[in-house]
C-alpha cells in the first residue's frame, strides 16, 4: 500500500472523487474533511490507500463506488472532499 501511495505522490494527478468517470479505478489519496468525514469513511470501509472503482454516477453528483465486493453510495459533498488518483491499471488502460 505504501508503494502505491508513493507512486501516486510521484504522479501528482490527484483530483476529487466527484470528478472520476464511471468505470475508473482510483486510490484514495487524501481527505479534505475533518475527523468526522474520516471517521464516516472508515466506518464505511474506505481509508487512505483504498482502491475503488466508480460503478455508477447518479444525478446530482452522488456516486456508487466498489471496494472488492463492497458497494458504497457517497453523496456529492462527500465525494468532493475525497481526493483520489488514478491507479496504474486504470492509467495504463487509457493510454
């Protein structure tokens, strides 16, 4: 996991999860919110370094993301505060 974060840090291509396209695979890089947001995401099984796949984009900016077999719906506000970067696999498939 640390190697994955180092790779992301080198790329500097971090962006809000709310901007991720459907089908993209991303890794959580940072969280812009306070302790409450971090706690909520941890309770949902999402933490720094977690790999996610954007399964569905909903009207109004909400997202459904997958982490393995877990599916989580995030509102637009929360998705805007989660900073992600494309994973190597996702970057390679777009090239």
